[in-house]
């Protein structure tokens, strides 16, 4: 009888008898690892290759599995916490759900020692401590001493790399996660990865409100609701002809959609909407006789960038009761949290932020993760800079807008909701489609007083 077994993506971890001894509450294997150095961590490849997986219980009742896995050039010793996954078993005659014991190597609380296959020497020790396994901390023997250096990695980007710890590498064989946080306090940017999930209520509420209204939004090029709630052409200010307006729909362009969100924030505070004309103000200065100046006479190179800067500045001006221009408001996101990136070709130096260009799309998820951690409760208007290669010379132009809502879920995992042109798109799909482009971000504080205009 053929069986199709489907594994659910969600891991259900068995609750420990007591809270683990660390501030994050992750399973702690330090007591178990303190007894495994000679038998597992320093034993030869031949010795550990012949050893079956072993299970141990820590002093708090948590179960861990110790095992070895090989790759082409390394062999890895895992000390991984017990978890349970739900398995849907489907046969020709019936189906049922069963539970299966697993020991994920990248789950929170998992510890991994990576050793060189050619000589058995340790290369690094990695600690997983969050739901997002692409975020981790690791320690390697330094090249000129017996102490370890540390790395903090966020979605293939080094937030810190090769930072000296002053601690012997072997100390990490038995160090708890709480220990390593104490060892690296002030040395690693832990604020990039540790967040309070309760600080994203307003962000999530705004997302839910926008989602509830998406079915009523219809895309219409250059359409925007002005300060008098008239549907007009964004550039000329002339009202959109009635024959172009679909009944029972909010007709919005890419830029109009973002203004609709901004107006939903400012109207409850000021009893008015943002004026259209000030949002068209130029925010980028270029030399008239230079390349960009010449191109600007034919193309509106920075329109979407100007729009999001003026929008965000308009919102903060209403919030504060003081009029701020974009260069005064502090809305531009210019952080440079990464020193290098992990690519298919190895580690490469990273220039995270580029003035008047923003961030490369492959770095966007990591940047948003850091922003969600360090600026909880904010969301981001974004302008997309694309390259038109159909003309010579190529034209790089900001001609699309979107809005991003990064936050942390109740289980601590990272999420980001993306709205573009009045539709929701996954962050992964967006990054895939626009992988060769740049994105510029402006920050806005989320609010529970968010009432975007509905249909009259």
C-alpha cells in the first residue's frame, strides 16, 4: 500500500519541565555538552562515524540528541533539542494525523560543532537561538591565539565578523547561550536580533485594516485622492474623468495607494488630508550639466523617491505639529548594519546603503530584520529604483512605490507584509522579481488611530 507522508512546516516543541536558564527561554544543553568533549567533540572522524545517535536529558528535563552528520569537507556534531512534528499520512483508503519525534539541527537551542574532515580540527561552533534559523551566532578559533572570535549573521549578512572574545575556544564546548551573551556583551550588536514581540501591535493592526479594504481598491495609473477627497491626476491635479472610475472601487495608482495610507494616519490627528502639491516637491539635487541633470530633462528620475520622502515627512509633521522638510525630518533610512555578505562566491564586502539609491534588493530582508528589532512599531514607505536597459545609455529611475510592515510574530519569528499597487505580495516574491534593483526606505510610526478613507 502506497503512502504519501506530508510533513507540516510547523514544529511543536515539547515544553520543558522548568524554564531554561537563559533570558530567551530556549532549550539549554550546556550541562550535557560539558560531558561530551572527549567522546564526541575531540574524537576522531572514524570514532564518531561509528557512533549511533544518543539522547540525553538536561537538568531541566529537556531532551537532546547528539549525532554526527557529514558533508563533503566537514563533519558536524549536533546537540539538538527534541521536537514533534505533525505528519499527515494519506493512503488509498484512509488518512490520519500522526506525531513524529525529530531533533532539528537549526531549531532554537541547537548547538553545532563543525570540524575539518581532513584533519579533525574544529572550524566553528554555531548557536541557533531564534525561530529564524538564518539568524545565528558562531565562534571560531582565532588564527594567532587560543581564544575565539565571534560572528553574528542575519540572513547571509554579517552584522559582526571576527570579533575577538578573549575566551578560549574550548570554553564554548560547554557554554550556555546565557554565557555567550555575557561573554559578548558590548561586543556584538545583540539589539539587531533581540526584540519584544509586544511592540508591534500597531503595525499588525494597520496591516489588518489595509487587508480588509484591498478588495475595494482598483489600480488606475496616476490616480490619487487630493486634500479635498477628489480623485485627480497626480501631476496635473485635474479630476479623473467619470468614465474611468469604476463604481464601488477606490481608484488608486502606486503613489495614490501610499497617500491613501498616509491620509489614514493624519486625518484622525488633523481632521484633514495631506495636500498634493507639496508632495511633488523635488528632494534630490543634481548638476544641470551633469549626466543625471541631462537625463532629468527627459525622464523624471526621482519621482517615487521624492514622493515617499515628502509623504513620510508630511506624516511626521502632522504628528509633531511642526512642518518638516525631508532633509530635516529624519525619515530617510540610512543604516549600515552589515560589514560583509555571504554569497555563492564566498564572503564579499558590503556597502549596505547608497545615497539616493538605497539598498540592493538581496539585502532587503536582512535590513528589514534589523529595522524591526531596532525601530519596533515603525513601517516603511519605499521607492523602487529600476534600470531601463532598452535605451542607451541605460536609465535608472525611481518609478514605483510600495509599503513594508516588518514585525515579529508571537512565536518570535520575523515577518514582513508588503503592499504594492493596492495588492499584497510576499516579501520573498518581491525580492525575487526585483532582485537586480534598489529600494529606498522612509520610516513612519505606526498608529492605532488609522482610518483610511472608505468609499463615499
